[in-house]
DNA sequence: AATGAACTCAAACAACCGCTTGAATTAATG
DNA sequence: CATTAATTCAAGCGGTTGTTTGAGTTCATT
C-alpha cells in the first residue's frame, strides 16, 4: 500500500490547491464542484471520496490558508526588537501581505482567501481565536510605548483598521496595480500609511 | 393608463430594493431570483418583465447605489472650507460611511453594496469614472497643503488606502460591533485613523 | 358593455448544481 | 496467479437555477 496512497494524496493536494485558487478569486459562494475538479484534473467523485463534501473541502482549504497566514504574522511580530519604532511595527504587521503581493503565486491566493474570510467568516474560525488574540496582544504590547495617551480599546480599533486596509489592498483590483510597483516603493508607502493609521491624528493634539 | 403603471413601478422599485438588500448581504454571486422575488413579494416573471434578466436587475441596483454614494461623498467634500484641517478632510471623506453605519437601514445596504463593488467590480462601472476622478481631485486639492513633501501618486495611494479601510469597516463583521458604539465615539476614532493614514508616518521624518 | 394595453401569475423549460453509485483500474499481498 | 483493498471513472440521481410561456387579472378607453 504505497504507490496507491501516494497517488491519492496527490489528487487530494491538487483538489485543495485548486479550491484555494478559486476561493481566492471568487469567494466561498462563487465556486463549483466541476470547476475545482477540472482545475485539479480530477473526477467529481474525488471530492466526496477524499473530503466528504465540497463544503468540507473549502473549509479545510480556508482553515489551512488562515492558519498559514496567522503563523507568518505571529512570527514577523515576535521577531521585533523590544524598542522597535512605529515604522518597524507597521512593517512587521504588513510584512506577510506585502511579501505575498510581491511574490504573486500561491501565497497571494492564501492572502486573498484570508481577506475574504474577514468579510464572510467561516463557521469554524473560532478554533483559531487564540492566534488572533496572540497577534492582537503582541501588536498592543509593541504599540503602547509609542501611544501613551491612547487606551487599549482605541489601539485595537486602529489595529483592526490597519488589518482591514491590508486585506482590502490584496482583494481589490488596486492590488493588481500595486504588484506592478517596485517592491521597495510598495514597502515604503505602505509602511508609511499603516504606521500613520497606528499613530492616528487626533483632533486634540496629545501626541509626543 | 394610470393605476396599472403605478402598480408596475411599485413592484419595479420593490424588486430593486430587495436586490440591493441581498447584494449588500451576500454579493453578486450569492443571491437567487426566487429570493429576490420572495423578499419583494413579486412573481419570478416580474424580473424578466421589468428588467429583462436577473443580471440586468443587479447591475441597475448596483449602479444606482454606487451613484448615490459617490454623489453624497462629492457633496461632503465640496462643502469643505478652503483652509480645512486634516481632520476635517478625513471627517468629510468618511462622513457618508459613518452616517450609514449610524443610520443602519437602506443607506447601510447601499454602502455595503458599494464596498463589495470595490472588490468585484461590475462591468459598467467605467460610466461613473468621472465621479471617481472628481472625488480624487477634490481630496488631492485639499490634502496637498498639509503634505507638501508628498507627491501626488503617494497621496492617491493613501486616499485609496483610506477608502479601502472604510469599505472594510462596513463590510466586515467588525461593522456590526462598530454600530453599537456611540456615534460620537465612532466619529472621533475613525477620523483619527483616517487622518493618520492621510498624514502617514514616513521613516524619513519630513513632516511639518 | 366591449376593447385593448399593462401587468401578474402558475407552470413548465433546459441547464446546471452537489452528490452517489457500481463498475473499472491499479498496485500491494497471499 | 488469485485476492484484496485503495483509488478513479462515467453515468445518473433529485433538486435548484434563470428564463419563458400563455392564460388570467386589472383598469383606462371607447
């Protein structure tokens, strides 16, 4: 029982990759069993055989993509020094998304899928809630020294705004334009915007 | 020929409103002919009779919503004084979205539909390109005096980031949480973030 | 009252949906 | 070589999709 199982795993992976690609393009409701199997070069029955149902396949692909993204962001944030600047924090926060935009390929599909999940959350996403918490607390911890006058609730709000901004960039057609810019230019301008959103510009000027 | 035509217009409007509501909830691919007609209290054939097809109905509802939003934002921006602060510009820019979040109702459906259009653009959106240009040039004109060291391309980039941030807030589930906050708190925190994104936080500190 | 246009309706249409089935294929095991 | 289990396949299942059709209803006009 070797070659058969390897072949099975291969079609399993191909199905999951095809599902991810279509999920990134059109979201959960916009894909079809036949589309996936055609793209993967498999038979329609392979989905039921390997995953049980189309929904189970999509759930697994989404959760896999989401976990992959969260881990990369956690790693980027935890590699920051203890006295990092606002721009360094922003660069770490936006890093995975920027890298995906520059690399195109499968990473971009992962990012697009993650971003779509932010709009239409799947049902099992609570299973990854601790990783979200981990990211949030890390960002909060790094951000607090730079924004002493801002309470935690507002810092979380700004972090979610920054995350939403990034998700938008990879999802909207502007992302295609972005990918044409030199990577260093994307990096510079994006870090400036994200750091600016973190810092904010309150009406009552209580900044340092 | 009076009462009959009025009744016809009534079901036409009901269909368009139902389509808008479902478009806001689930996007272009996630709605069904029967769902729309059920919500509107009409027969399935009414769609073909009044609009020709489901797609034509959706296109009309989307374009109507988009035009309504663009006009409200143009009006908000043009009511700004000549020497408005960064926060006032941000408030005008985010105004329509904030108002919709506070009002709930049909305006929110318009905003959600507009935001979804930003991700999956309909084919006829070029017809409104001049209104997009109008908004962009107005924002640029207001923003330039505050950010003398930043070129137009980067200002446009920051504007699109700010727009994406707003779109994200009305689309993502965080929007539901936002609506629970006091309107003044939303206003204050959102203006701070948008103005912060406009201002940016470049690594080379060339701010005033 | 009769005509005719504007509109609505239940029923049906082909096409496609996700999913299942039983046979065929493949490769490890006795 | 015969057996057995894992995988693939074409074909078909009931159900739903968007759209069409022709009869029926409603109301202004004659």
